[in-house]
């Protein structure tokens, strides 16, 4: 069983490690894919919004009196130009030589030339850009920068205080036909910045891990419980066989002697004792296995006579059992079978857990504070203080290294407690390790 448990723990650990590894790979891959989606989407959006912005700027742009600008180009020469005139006289000409027809169309048709005429409103562009990002489900913090590429300086920024965190840079977009100015889009790729974009993925990942951890823990606990139950069941059967074998063997020996014509009268008390032991075992097994409140049938009994019978059954050359009456009351109302069996169980335990070859047991009873108390005191091995609160639990037995032997089913004291509870009473214990114990049933 130990190997099975160890194997289960190893497999659960490996499964957990594999799960966490897969989750890490999944999140990392999702992060890369989302970054690429953000980059490509943002690039398309910023190009489109920049075109709209330079057209908007043209409506508010005003030239000085006498100043006039116009732009155009030559497809044959693949050139784009901007000419500035003052009072009809050319004062400035800017020309760009394109390398391909495609580049020429891009400059002549898009915002590069118009930027020279109109400029842009960076904050207005940022507003429209942010709205377009939201439409495309991109919520990562960002900023726009208008840069001078020749001098490598930032001319204008929408969020100049967050430079260190904004390291996810979209492709630089040139502005104007001379490539001097450019527009740069930067996203916050710190954990705090990216969390807003990837929180759903992270939440799902964490939820999956928690669910699988719960399942693995539940399975591990289930396997552990099953192993413990299997071990307990096996030990229970072994101890039950061991406990029943002794009285059965003795009875079998007496029957053999009887068959041979021998006088067995002197063995009859011992035979009767073994029969009572077997009856007590079966009664305990049946009662405790049900697990419900014990049903009793109260009747008047002479407690002195019943205790005397128990004393005679368990007394021998090595076991001294005496009865002490500390009250003149002899008649009580109890369930005869279960109450006497509970006392027999305590006496049997006292005899079983003896310190040496001999043991002295005292059964005493008295009436005190409206309660009738029966105590069983011995000078046996005693019980360590740590275990006194657990010995009445079903199936519990004190570990072998703290006791002389591990005998019985661990049901006897549970049965005693059930009998006391059924009589609206209780059972208590006072014990000192290696000196002895006193069990008291109060009803």
C-alpha cells in the first residue's frame, strides 16, 4: 500500500508539473499572438487615423497673407514636390525622389505631402486612435510621439511621463516628404499594462489550474483514504481472528476432553467465561457497526450480584478482581445486557493491558450527586495523557510503541461510551502512564 501511495504522489506531482508547464506555454504563446495582433491592428489604425487627422487639420490651417502652397509630382520622374510662393514668387521647393512607382503613389496620395501643408493635432489624433483601439478590443495603455528623426528628439508626446514602461513600439510612420518627422506609437508592455489586455486569459488559466489542483488533491485524498481503510480492514480482520481464536480453541479443547470421557467440571467456569467473551465480542461488533444511538430496555437489577459474577469470571491465579460497595443501594434500573457488558469490557481491558504477570482490579460503585457511578480501577500499564481524549473514538487504538500490545478491535471503549450515552450518562477516565487507570461510568 505504501508503494501505491508513493506512486500516486509521484504521478500527481508529475501531472501538476506538466499542467503548470502547459499553462505557462499556453499563456506565453497567447501573449506573443496577442502582441502581434495588437501591433498589426494598431499599425493599420494609426495609418488610417493619421490620414483623417491631416485632412481635418487642413480645414483649420490658415496661410499668411500673400503665401501660397501647392503640391504635385511627376510619375515619369517618380518625384513629389511642395512649392511655396510668397506674393507670386517661389520662395521654397521641397522635392522627394521616390524609388518605385508604388512609393510615389503612397506619397502623392496619402498623408505625407499633406502633413507638410497642414501639420497634425496630436491630441486629437490620440482621441480618435484610442476610440478605434477600443472598437478592436485593445485596451493596453499607449502614447503617441511626434519625433524629429534627424536630431533624434521627441517634439511632442501625449504621455511624456511614462517613457520607461512604454516599450512595445509599433512601426515608425514617416510624416512629410523629407522623412524628417515621424509618428511613433508605443504601448505599455509591463505586467500592469498588459494585464488589462490579457486578464481574461490569465483568469481562465488560473481557474483551470485551481480546478485541476482540486481534482488532484481530491483524488490523492481519496486514494489515501482507501489505502487507510484497506489497511484498517485487514488489521481488523486479523485482530478479530486473533481475539476469537483463543476462546474458541479453549472451548474446542474442553469438548475434546468431554469426548474422551474426562471430568470437565473444573473447566466449566473457564468455558463459561470464554462463552461470555464471545458473546461480548459479537455484541460490541453488532452495536458499534450500526453506529446509531443504542436502544436499551431498562429493568431492575441487583448490581452487587452482577458485579460479583463478573469478578468470579475474570479472577484467576494471576488476576485479582474485587468488588467494593460504597453505598447501601444495590438495585438500579439499567439495560442488564448492555450495562453489564460495558463493565465486563472495562474489566477485560484491565486484565488484558496488565503491566506484568499479575494485575489487581477493583470494581467499585457508589451513589453521588444524584448519579450512580461504577468504576473499574487497575494497576496496569496506564494510558499516556495525550491519548485519553481519543481512546473512545471508533476503531482507535493506542500506537504499539506506547503500549505493551495492540489487542482488540478498537471498539470496546466506543461501545462503553454508547452504553453510557444510552443511559443518559457518560464515561470518564483518569490514568497515569505505567501506573494504572480508572474508568468510571456515571448514569
